[in-house]
């Protein structure tokens, strides 16, 4: 079988499309698109954010941020907050079509338009490695994304980033049961 080498690059599937939201010193919500992140411990998220982002200045002051899952319905707004900077566009949150409700658990905004939100306290941020680690305080899900009290991935319609082709794709088709499919081989 022939293979093509792409070199040492950050190419992997799936890459989540996370919208990181913070408040600035005036309580104005800001958001940015971040694809290089994941769950790094049972109660911890890690994400790579270069220090020049307004988001980084914000969470340094507030000690908190939220992570919302980008979705199909809000793809334009989710992409917009990744190509526009809060350092030059102070109203980019509103321009993206987002509204906020303040988390009751951390000093950060919950984006009302995005169904799944991870509410976090800053554990640490290393400006050299650009790694932000956040303690997961709560995961909240809009009831419109539930079926029989359970999160319905088809209703959430989260998107992932394809770094090979710079495109977004929707997640939603169930192809098997975790901790079940492998039992067929036992």
C-alpha cells in the first residue's frame, strides 16, 4: 500500500471547533475560535492559544472561560470569531450573532446560541508553550439539544475542523457502540 507523507504538522481527525468565551474588564463578552484543544484530564481541558489573543488577556483578569461546541446552525458566527480579532473589533461577539448569559459558576459568558458549554476556571496558562489548562466546573446543555433527557448529537450538530483541507464537517452519524464493537473480536 502506498502512503503520502505530509511531514510534521498538526494534522489529525477530528479536531474540535471550540469557541472560547471570556469577559473583558468591562464585562463585555468576547469569543474566539480554537481548534487545537481537548480533554486532558477527567476534569480538565487544554487548549493552545497564543498570548496575543484578547481572550488570553481576559482570562488572565477574570480567571475563567467557557468552551462551547461550534455547530452547523451557527457556522458563520463561529468561523467569524476565528478570523476577526477582539483587539480590533470590540463588538465581534455581537457581530457573530451571539448573545450571552453569565455563568453562575465562573466569571465567563455562556453563548446562548451554542447548545453545549463547558464552564472552566483557569488552572494555568504557559505563554511559552501557549497551553491553557482549565478546570471543568460544569458542563451545561441547552434543553433543545436533548432527547429523553440525554444529549442528542444530531440536535447539537457539532462541527469539526479538517486541517488537511481547511473545511468544517458535521458530526452526528452513529456507527457503533463504544466498549461494545470490540467485544465481537473477543
